[in-house]
C-alpha cells in the first residue's frame, strides 16, 4: 500500500529523513517510533504532500507522490499532530468542506457525516462549533474528517499527544476499529505503549534513519524477556535475561536497589540506538 | 470545481459567523474619513461646482475595494501560521487554480461588501453619485488586482509579521497616493507618471469618472485587467512555494 525507496529530505545540511526504504502492506497497522526530531513527522508530511520530497521515490496505493500527486492524495487521510480544524465553523461544516475538497457529492457527504459522527460518538455535537469541543473530541473529529473520503491509508501523526490516559485509550480503540474495518494505518508516536498496543510492525527511527523494523514482539525478544534495572555511579544500568529465574537470581545478588520487570519496546529502542525514546 | 467551491464556501462561512464584527470593521475607517475630511473640513475645499465629499467618496470606494480584498491575505496567514488549516488544502487533491480562484473570489466578495457599506454610509451626507455598470466593473477589476496580490503575498511570506510589513509598505502608501484623497492631476508631471504605475490610481480614476457620470477611460480598465491577470498568475505559481 505504501512503498518508499531511498526517501531523503534535507533542511540545509541536516538530514531530516535519511535514505529510508519501507513497504507497508494493505490493512496493516504500522508504527514509526522515535524521539522528537527523528524524522517521523517529516516522513508523513512528504507522503501526504505537505512537504516537498528531497530525493527518492514514494508510492501510495500504486500512485507516485511526485508524478501523480492528486491521485496519491486521494488515497490518504491525514490526522496531523496539531489540531488543524476550523475553530470558527461547526463540526458539520468542517466535514462538509473536507468532503467537497475530495470531490464527494451532496448525498455522499450527508451520509458519511452521519455515519462517521456516529462512529466516533460525536453525532450529538454535529452543530456545535469546533471551538466548543474539548481536546479529546477534537481529536475524534479529526479522525472522522480524515476518514470522510474513505481513504485507503490513514496517516496518524502522534494522534494522542497531550491527551489524558482515559481519552488516549478511547482513541486507541477507535484506531483499532478503523484498521479492523480494512484501512491501512501509518502511525507515528513517541509513546512506547502506544506502538506496543496498536502496531503489527514497528520501525525505530533515529536521526532520520530506520535502525530496526520488525514486530514489537520480535524486537523485544531480541533482548530477552526480563530486565533488571539497577543504579550505579553513572546512572541506570539495565541487564536483560531470557527467564524470570535468571533475572531474579541476578537481582538478589545486587547490594543496591533494583527493579525487576518485563522487557518493553523502549528497552529494544535504547539497546539499538543508545537513546531514550521519550525526550 | 469542487475544490474551488470548498475554498470559497469556507471563507463565506467564516464571513457569515463574523458578519456583524466584519461590517463594523469595514465601517469604522470610511466613517472617520467622511466625518473628518468630508464633513468637518469639506467646506474648505471645493472642486469646481462639486463638494469635496463628491470627490472623496469615489476615492474611499477605490481604497476600500483595495484594502478589503487585500485583507484576505491576513485570513490566509492566520489559517496558515496559527490554525494550520492551510494544510487541509495542501493535503487535498485540488489544483492550485482551485485554491487561488476560491481565495481571490472570497477577497473580491469582501471588497464588494465593503463598498456597499461606504455607499450606505455616504447616504446621510446627501451625496448622490452614478452607480452604473462601469462603476461596478472598475470595483470588480480593482478587487481582482488586490485579492490576487494578497493570495500571492500570503503564499510567499514566512510569518504573519512579514505580512504586516507588506501592508505597511505597499497598501498604506498606495491608499494615500493612488488618487483617493487628492486629484493626481494637480501634481507635477513626473509625479503623475510615477503614480500612474499604481493600479489604485487607475481604479480611483475610473470609479470617480463613472460615479460623476463622465465617460470612462478604457486604459484604466485595461491596466486593471492586465495587472490583475499578472498578479493572479503569480499567485498561482506561489502556492507550491508555501510547502517546505
């Protein structure tokens, strides 16, 4: 569904995206995980036509984003990191305008608005002005708007940033539902648990490069199943073990405070890049 | 066509929500000019058998059609730099022509509303002018010029502060020098030549001539059409520059 070859983007001498190769399959929920400034948003902006490509190639649903940009855009729904709704307009008007931009006729727009607002549980707010909605409701509206024209791929750039845990969970279940209904999802996040919970495959992105790409389980299994954190003079040191017994035995042998826990995706990222995901 | 309608419709919906505030904003400056230069000081200046108000009102119409149509640049900038709504258009499968035409028509619509406000405000001052088709055509031409310039500039600037600078350096001087408050013919030849390069000078000339029931000069309409088309073409080619 998405095929990227040697994608590169320079800002001055800084390589925001550095020769990325990637293929995302139809119906897959794929996540880009990395710290701020890793190149996640730039990649999404290039794929959705907001930023000019530097070099390389990208195709969405078989359409080259440079040679057939309008056909490529028709395949994409975008939920950017920041709220970009028309605050002064109503929920319905925001969706109406999006539908018109994507060439939907009056009947199709009317049907889809009702269907999607019911899907994201916002039907009772259809005539509310967007500025009257909470942050979580605005996020749900942005997802509904991105789905208006029935895109084949939904790009979600940090979809739950700044939301409280309960609302984050609701957005997660909505994203899962969209994927189960057949839409390919390309997600960026710097929340470890988000990628772990949602994604079938994860790519670790660091300074514009993909440093690892696999299922979350495979990435974590490469380290072992258990981890022991201990403080030494230089800070936190983490050691990985295949079994809980091995980890417990090691923890018991330490003469300082330790934490025994399961390996998570952040361990895998840290191990591969030497950096914390959360910056 | 769908993209063009979407862009225009969005601007009109926003205008609908702000209508009362927008009308009040459109009325303040012209009303102050009418009171200060027309009512309070008007008796001191006489143009032949006409009062200064007869001279001033067509000038204000020209100025308002310029400032109101150019005002679309501010809305585009707010949508681009503060609310990021411009991304909705960038990510949509619409042509640059649809986007530019939608925004230019929105600017022209605002200009026409601004002109109607001035004409209504001038009624209590007892000024009767001729509002024939050529009067309105000059207004449409002038607003086309400045709405197109506004869209082009809004695509090229890098911040809202840049936009304010452009207004200070281009629009404000033109508003005072483009034949709005004084007859350009009273100036030295070299100054007349210089000011004839400004599209507003031609708009003021055409609007004033038709409003006074005199014959319009075809050159004014030709200049407005050519300059408008050049600015529209520049706007069209500036849209891609707004992408990083």
